[in-house]
């Protein structure tokens, strides 16, 4: 079955941009499963484009976000967390169905990458000999 988020392109675009803005500001959002299937690729594609943090990336962010605080948080807090190799930025979990219409709900959150720090090798303990 094909999923349709209304037929008007401007309505779909505003939904995706609004979900992205909320995700950046709050770092986790709850949405329906049908919307999440459209939002997750949009979010990953957006973050891969602005990962370079150059002038064009900042212009794209200003065009996409509905809030100036989201632009600031993206370039100061979120993007420094990720390496050049990262291609996925969000994860999703199914949650309990929504009360009222029993729609399948999904929690979408930003991945906080684990950066392992290199520790110095422990020095072996040497027993001191008594002379």
C-alpha cells in the first residue's frame, strides 16, 4: 500500500521541515509510522548535505529550518558530534499506539555517537628485590 502525506508538495515539504526543526531543537520527536518513513531519509539527506559546514550548507539550513535557534544548534552542537564517515544520524523505535485512533507511533531521536578515547597502555608493575 502506497503511503501518501497529502498530495500537495508544499504541505508535505512543510511537514518534513517542521519535523526536522523539532528534532534539532528537542533531539527526539514522536510521530506516526507513516510520517517517519518519509522523515528519516529527509533528515539523513539534510545532515549529509550540511555536514561540510561551509557557506552553502549554512544557506541551506537557513532555508530549511523554521527557527534560527535550530540553525545555531545544528552547527554548534549537533554536527561536531559526528565524524566524516557517519551517514546515518537518527534512529527510530516503535512505541505504544496513540490513544484515540490507535495509530502506530514511532520515537525518532538523534544518535549520539560513541567516540572511544585511546588510553595509554598500563605499565607493568615490577616487584622490587630486597638486597
